[in-house]
C-alpha cells in the first residue's frame, strides 16, 4: 500500500438520481476512510456534458449529506478538468500509442458482422481495428478537414511499451486482505481513450482525476472491476500514482438485475420523500 495519507472518493455522474446501489458505494468508501483515518472526497463525473444536469449535482450532495456523509471541499468537477485530460492524451499520442478512429457505430457493426463473437468485458463487440493502419498523411488530412474522430489506444503497442513489465493491481477483499491481481487490458482491445465529443473517455478521466486528487484507495462496484485492467495500463504509461482497489458487491433487484438510475422507485430521493430514514437505508443495503 501507498505511504500517502489515505484518500478515498465517491464519484457519481449527475445524469440521474442516486439509488440504493450508490448509497452502498458511498457508505462503503466513507466508512473505510473513517477506519483508515483518511480523507473522503466527492467527485462529480460530469464529462458527458449532453446527459449531465446541474439539478442532479445538487440532489447528489443533498442525498449524501442526508446519509450522514461528510466530504472534503472543494468538490472536483470533471468538466473543469478538460485541460488535464488533453495533456494526458497528448502524452500518449506522442508515444505513438493512440490513433484516430473515424468509424461510426454503424461501420463498426458492419465490420464485425460474420466475425467470431469477440466482446470486451462490457459486452460490446471488440473493435476490429478499422483505422489502426491508416496512412499517416490520410490521418492528418481527415483530422484537418474537421471529420469527427475518437482516439483509440493501440493495445499491442501499449503492451509492448511496458518492456515486459508485469501489470498488476492490489485488490482489498471484504475482510481487508490485500491480494495481487494480474491486469489483462488486452481484453478491452483498442479501447476509446478520447471520445469524439469530449477530450477524454471515462477510462482516461478517472485515472487522471485519481492522480490529481491524490486518491490512494478506489472503492467501487464489482461491475467496474474489469476496467481496472485498462486503468492500470494507463497509470503505468502516464507515470501516475497507483491506488489500491476494493470492488464491493452490487445491490440488485428481485430479478437479480443491477439497479439503474432509470428506476425512480429505488432512488434515494423518492425513498426519503416516502419517510425512509438513513438507518433504514443501511438495513436495505445490508450494512
């Protein structure tokens, strides 16, 4: 583990109301921070400027305060950190590890049709490398023409840039025991690192933010565990600090489905309006 002062964070996206799953994630991180005598941070992941809403930011902070959670100010907003993302992406480009991808979703769907059903950990078809070998002159011409593009990581080149270094991360289990886990970022293929509409993807933004904020412990749900493979790769390539990880269980409905923001009947705001107390919320999520 790192010798830095322990720092934990809860990083919701303001594109809907918090639900019971968010309550579990926030409380797990907050209580781990308290036991460690460390800092607890709230970060608003509003990089998706089309879907995020300011009213949800206020609701998030109200819900957390109602749960009894206190955090360190100021609250970082991803929308104010675009310069840092551009700088990080520029470093990766200068290393020859990113390339522009001009493909639409339709082109990608057509390209993978009939191919073996290879998918990334999120269940999306693995990108078939449509623009990986595009001539440099043509890349420049298309970028300068204003054609929309994303920047993807050349996963084979990125792996080679590690010079044989074994890529691992430290996972803390529910009993507090650390375990070294091998990271396998190749499972993601040539993942998008910079989106077409904003200067980062979730994967790039989260590792830059964690480094900027001095986060030493990342607590998040099991559904994001596979993303740690790609995050560790980016941390090593960019020379960023390495946090330790705890991926907690998920809160699911009666059918075993992970809760979603679209299900307003499970939102903290609606439960609070119905007279449910913070103590009852803790019981509902098994704390």
